[in-house]
């Protein structure tokens, strides 16, 4: 199998249960809270962190960088890994060009290094030392130093190169301003067209992961919880913890009731009012038994908001109409953070990000009533795990 394969287990000094892959030319984002082990996974791939009790393997293009069963453990110098550290880690006594040239692979000349620095907006800064550069400029130097480990020289053919290496990016865009970030995004996109290497990105920014990554890996407490395309993972979390980590605000309890013709009912319940409930129409994929206790999330992007009493222009099958009162409207520029209370289940609240333009068109504010039109696809159900 081509690309990068990671499978690691360790109990100390921190728990580690990492299992993911990244194909050649693919960008995979590791997403999770601070202290979840994302950076440790990058360092393990680069060979900079290897727990004494680690078990498993790291393979790149079929070559074993680590295989505990076979007794293989390459040194960091033997691994063709370009790593952008979160805090740059530039040599303070060396110029920007010297920092990059030190990491350059065979065939890179001083002119080639200068060309790469120019592409990253550092042409006039190449002879400065890190202390003479801003944080964003240092970040770009660190990115250039990682790129020279895995990309062909500018003088080589522009045809895709197959190199036995990986590019590891630890929060590489966190310290730069918006225009520079866009420039670096473009450089990364251009690099992917020229160099077919696995790229692993660590980020806290869900929007950045969604924009850049082919797949995301949700990480928590050293464990990889879910892997998949960003849109799918963010809309269909595997469990309640993943839902929390990807920032889903509307997370509720209920019971699933099987129906007919591929439809089911989600009975939205409240622990404080077990007899109360509200039925929502959902798809029945024949994966959940009738009467199963579930948790579920509501994807606000698939909810339409209408004026109270308004009829939908098209009667979509399976859509649920839900009358709600706007409890709070907090303006955040073009977006307003709205809290709504369902009339049929007043102990619960729904949070939606609505455009100020929509609120003006509906002529509603705090205290007003609106209708939500909820598509079945907006509801994602997760069975409650019982020990």
C-alpha cells in the first residue's frame, strides 16, 4: 500500500492508541483539543518521540520506519520527514537561508533555496536571523525548511515526484495574518500538484481542516476516534464525544422508533420529563433496533427557518415542522447566534447561527415565534453505549 500507515499503542508516559493512514498526495488533518496527543503523533512519525513500551508500526511507501515486531526503528535522520514545529525551532544564530539550506536534500543549490524563499514572500529577508523576523515570517521560514526535505528542487521537472517521505505540519498557519495565510494555502495547494507525498496537518481550526484536508482524524486523549471526509465527520459524528470535539452545539437524547417504507421516528425526550416528548421524522437505515435509547445531533446547516404560520413552498417528504420561540438573538456581525425553545418541548433549546439578513426579512427578534423545517438528513442518531 502506498502512502503513510500509522498504528501505534503505548501506555506511558501518555496513553496512545493511534491508527490512521494518509495516501500519497493526500492531506489528512489531526483535529482535537489541546493535550490530546496530536503533536506526539507527529513526533512519533518523525522519530523524535518513541515511548519505551510502544507497539506497532509506521510505514511510508512500504518502507518500515518503525516496526516493533520486526525490531525496526529508523533514526530521525534516516526518515525523510519534513516537520514544521508549532514554535518554529529555528537556529537563532543562522540566517533564514542557512536554516533552510541545512535541511535541504541532495541537488538543492543556494539559488534553489533562495527561489523557494521568494515564493513564500521571504526574498528580501533571507539574510536575517530569526530574532530579526516577525512570528509570521519565522513560521514561513519553518515551512520552507520542511518543504526542502520532501519536494524536488525548482530546477527539476514539474512532473509529480514520488518521494519516500512525508510532510508533517504542526499548526503551521497559526501565527500568520490572513493575507499571508491565504498565500501559504496557495503554496500548499501548488505543492500537492508537484509532490505526491503524504501530508499530515495538526490544527485546532475546524474551518481550516474543512478547507484544506481530504480527510480528518478526530483525536482525543491519545486515541483516534473517527476518520473520514470532513463534511461527513462533522455532520455524522460516531459518538457524543466526537460530536463535542467537532463543535456540534445541538446534542440531545431520545429513543428511536421503527416505522414503515424506510422511515422512522426519533422521539426527542427529556430526562427531567420522561413522559414528555416530540416526534421527528428520520431515515430508517435498519441499523438501530426499535425502542433503542439514543443520543442525536441536529445539523443547523440543514434547517430552514420560516415565519410563524408560513407554508413551505415545496412539501418535502419527511421534513418536520417545529414551532419555536426565539429566546435570545446575539448579533455577531453578519451572523446572529440564536437560541430557540420548541413549543412542544419547552425544557429544551436549539442553537442556530442565522444571518442578520434572514432575521430582517422575517422581521423577527427575541420573543418572536418562527417555524423550523427540519430535513431528515439534518438528524444524526448515535446509539447509547451501555457497559
